[in-house]
């Protein structure tokens, strides 16, 4: 399928493509150019906590959510809204050795879909990655969300590329 910009994208809604053994279900975002003033700027636990609190506050105010920070330990960030009946969570962790972020979970209740919340979270994560010189963001995707990830600047990894983004093994299913 030819995309709007004339680039070639697989039609991920096609079950033959989706079930292709070469379809890893793993997506990656690689920032084009770091925006940090100093390469490999260290992320302190306090910096992380401040940014996650600001994210939570903006999500709660802008989208009338009730997110709480469940975990903001160095290396793992989890915010969730336990007031929702449906599972609502934004969870990611860092791989400092590989200078990457692994997006483990991004889920909102059905009545909150298509309101821009997912885009807001992903844009925040991409900006965060750029601010601290993170080299990549990697995630596994369900088939229904793959168009969203492509729209957000992620690309589907090929089988032969998986070793370049270690840490996904066994974490993601498609």
C-alpha cells in the first residue's frame, strides 16, 4: 500500500501480511536528531520524578483523568487510573546500557479512545527521549494499533533487525 507521502508501507490490516512470519509485531522509533545540549545527558531520579508528575498532572487536567503514579523508580515508570473499570495504564522502562526506552503498555478505556490521549503520551515520550539523548523507543503492538504507531513515526522492525534493539525478547506478543 502506498502511503500519503508516496512511501511504501505494508497494509497491516491484511491478515496475510499481519500473520507473515517476517512480521515481528515489534515497532521502533529512532529520533532523527538529538535535541540535548550535551550528548548522553544523565537523567537523575529527581528529573524523572518531576517530569512524570508534570505528565500526570497534564493528563488529568486536559483529559479529565485520574492518573496516579504507581511507580517512578529509576528505570521503570508506571502511571494508571484505577478509577476506570477498563484497564488504563502508561508503563515504560529504560534500558540504560542500550540507551533505549521500552514502552510496555499504553491502554485507555474504550470511551476515551480517539480523543488524543495516546498521541499526547507518545509525543511526550518522544520529546522526553530527545531531551535526554535516548537512542530508540521500542514496543510490541497488537494488530489493531499498528496504524497508530506508523502515524506516530514508528516503523515495523524486520526479523533481521531485532538484535539491534535488545530487550524486547519475550515481552511482546502480536
